[in-house]
C-alpha cells in the first residue's frame, strides 16, 4: 500500500509577489503524518496558521487566495500543484507576506527544490479520495465545466478556449503524476495585453514582468498605449507590429498556456486535502470553478469522513468462508463474516451478506426485521480477530477476546438484502497480546456503524 510522504529536509525560496511586487520569503518544512498542508504567516505578531483547504479560499480573481480570520495568503496554486504532483501529503509552509512568490510564473522552481530537498515515506497509509461516480460542476455564464470520472490513478485532460486569433483552442493532458516535473511544471501563467491596463488599475500585477508570464498580443493597440503599459510595469518600450507572443523567452511548449491551466487545476484540487484517484476533464477551467469543485469534494469528505471500501464481487477473495472457518472458532449461528476481500499492513476488509434467513430476524423484529447492533459490533470484532490471528504462527492455538468497546455509533438500520463491508484498522500495534482497533461497517457508501475496541489474543489450545 502507498504511504504518506513529506519532505526529507526544509528549503527556502525568495522572489517577488505578483500582486504586491514585494520581496517574499517562503520556507517549506517536513511535517508529521496526517498534518496535511498548512501555511504559517511569520511576518505578523499573532501566530496564524491557515489550513490549505478549499473552504478557506476567499478570492479566485487572479490566483487562489486563502484566509483565516483577517489573515490571508494568495497565489498558492503553483506551489500546491508541485506538492500534490510529487505526492507529498504533509508540509508546513512559512511565508512572510500575504502571497507566495511568483518566481517564473510556473511550478518549475518549486518542483526542482522539492526534488533537491528529497521526499521520504512516513509510517502511515495515504488516505485517498476515491471517485466512485461522475462528479460535475458547470458555469453556464462562462461555459466552463469540470468533470471527474472514476479511475485507478490521478489523470487529467484540459481544454482552453478564448476569443482570440492568437490563442483560440488548446489542449493538454497528463496520464500520470510522474509526467509533472518534465512535461508540465515549467509552464508559465499567461495574460493578454488588452487585460494589462485593468489589472494594473486594480493593483493585481505589481510584480509581473516578461519573465514570469506569457504575454499575448492579440488585439492591435497604438504604440503609445503599449509604451504606457511598459512604463507602468517598469519594462523597456517594445515596438510590436505583429500579433502573437511578445516575450523575449520563447514558449517552453507549443501548448504552454493549456499546460499551465492544467497546473492551476492540480493546485486548486490539492486543497481538498487528500490525493485523488480519478480522471479530471476540465473545459475552460479557472480558479473560480476549480474551487467550486474542490468545495464540493470537501463537503463529501466531511459527510463521509471514511470512504467505503471498493467491493467487486467477481474478484477472488483473500479468504473464503472455508479459510475463515479454519481460523475462527465461531460456527452457526454466530459466524458473521463471509469472506475477506483485502488486507493491508494495518487494516482488513471483510464482507457479510445479510439475508432474511438469519436466525435473529424472527425475533428482532417480527414485523420489521433489523439486524441487532450488538451483532454488527461482533462482526467487526470477528473481522479484526481474523487480522490478528493471521499475524501469528499456529493461529489455531490462539483465541481472541473482547476487553473493551468504546465510541459505538449506529447511524442507520441494517435489513435483509444489505451487503455489509467491514473495514477494521489497527490503532496501535499488538503489544503483549493486546490490540486496539477502529471498525466501520458500510452499506454501499454509507457508514451504518462504527466503534473502537480492544481485544486480547491468548494462546490457550
């Protein structure tokens, strides 16, 4: 199974902020497991840490801006894209300004420095957001849309479209995150010359120049207007006679603008707080619609803090009922696990098919058959017992016993026809024959029961 990752060592970067034009210093630190992405403002007296999550986005006008209380930090998407693409789960970022440095307008420098610092595995499993069905957001006004479809990894297609003779339609794709450093990271942000005057009036690009953005000249302007824009940006006058790209530095890729939009989508989706397994199709994306999708996923994560296991009945199980019978002492009518479909370093997933023929339904209840909650807890314990017994030699010589049950919650009824999925996770390693576990019971994608329990394994046969 895939482990969480963090930086092997800290590193720092310095550059201008796009909006303020001020020098910005940022340091990326390793962080412990389950820490996530957090941003700390170190230039203010009261220590403020902002969780880099979609619900904390307050502005998407020109880049993604996060805030907590009255403290904010913006232009985070390029750094977030690099962290997400290099599969880093935990990182603390310290910044001394209300925005990240724009650097060269891409994710290249962030990516290079992360790779130099090194990436290390941590002693915890990655918690993926697994896309189970089509997710879609649309903006009818702009024609923007983003769709995510189920996939066994993270991949993306992006289409951009503008009413421009220079940049009309472009397409970019990423089939695997491993492509990011070499095929995407160096793609710079872009801006149209006719947008520059409005951006300057609103103080949105004080730190912009021809080195950190692709400038697209797609509408004829008088040379005097071009000179005024150059003066305000502190750039030398340039006699532009032909439509096209006016940068001194050539395009890194022929479809560099589309590749940069792909970076932006990755950076904004990083704010869901989990790596994603799904295929993204983005049409005319922008920070606003990216954040709408990220917020939608965050809402789903909050409602379903633990995702249901993926159950494919046609696959051969890890353990069938005969193998379970050889391991557990339970027999009819108290053997409550039909098969084991998956095991990992610290978890196990079991299945039970509930039928009307269960012996407890005639009495619980005659006119409304409901599986007793205590049996759901027992079934979780049996699944956890299988996990524990699989870890010892001569398991037939051992028995497992309940010592304690805590935090039991019943969320909905279990009735005939339901297929129960048990996910049992080890909270602590087995010590002196004692194990502590957290169990969940799912029907479909909904949690119907959860509990923490402690069990003891004893050699008594």
